[in-house]
C-alpha cells in the first residue's frame, strides 16, 4: 500500500496576498481585483469561474506577470513577482510559466512538430532533459499528423499542439485562458482529458479560467469569483468518466 502524501509538505506554486488591481478610466478608478488571497499548491489543477467582468482574466494576467498589481503580492514558486521590474518578471515568466489561449496562436507556416520544436528552442532554459516529453507526445493523439500545418488540422488538434508546445519544457505553471472556448463538445472533452492527464500523470500545476461548468469539472478545485473577489474558494466538482470514453 502506497504511503500517503503529507499535504503540509507540498510547496505553494502560487500565492497571492491582499492582491489589488485597479484600472483608471478617465477620472474614475475601476477595481478589477480586490483584496484577493489565493493559494495554489504544486501539482494542483484549479478552475476559476465567474461572470464576464468579475476579474478572472485580470487575475490570470497578474499571475502570469503580464500586469503589475496596484497592491498586494504575487508569489510564484516563492518569488514575489510584484516587486520585480518588467524585465525581471519577463525572465520569471519565461522560466516558470506557460500560457494556453482560446486562440491557438500556432505559426501557420510550421508543422505541428515544428511549432513544438520552436517552443523548446525558444524556452531552452526550461527542463533540459527529455523526461516527460514522450508522455506529452503520446497524450496528443495526433497519429501521423505531426508533419501537418495548422490549416490541415482540426480546432481540437490545433489546441492539443498548443498545449504540448506550452508544456514541452515542463514549466512550473500552466495558465489556461478559456482553452475550450472555440471548440465543439467532442474536441473540448479531448483537450480537457489532455489537461487532466498532464496534471495527474506529470504533476503539472494548472490554473484554468472558464465560463463552462462542464470544463471546470475537470479540475480538482473550482474557485468562483464575483466583483474581483473570491466567492467560494473550496467548491469541488467530481470528475466525469465521460472524458475517458471520448479520449
């Protein structure tokens, strides 16, 4: 029988402390994130839900170091990126964080394999060994389409390539911004199964924002936001076996 893991020994991948983000619109201050405290453990898969304008996209951009908060702190693997310069935040982001967007953002002139190899070359300061790369390729499920260009792939296939590109160097954190927003139901299930596999089999930390409760059910923890604040930080959904059948 396996030894149970002591959760207290698991480090935090992300921690925000009284996080604030206020935009200036003319003479009016518009709060997007208000006093937000969030902890994401290493190897955790969380989904952030909420209505449009609740601040979830702003929060994701803050966690990725794309925005400088107006108050509070953001710790990524213990590094307070809210205290760093733009160039220092860029370095942390390149080494530790990868994005998956609703738009696949693949290079149209490169093949699926070429897109993945380019990401590995650009972010060569990530994991230098090949451990974990073979399972990622297996998870793609693209068969003989590695030499196809994006225009020759379905939307679901393109998103799987985009995910593989994001994790090929094993970043500490994957930030997924509505990764199934432009996909049909079947392709959504396949992409979500891939994210779940990355989390369960490779221990990848994932933070995903979504408006879709079915997509959120893939995560181990769901956080609801409203008016820039966390509403229910410990809501949990059960994993649906339907994803297994469709993969």
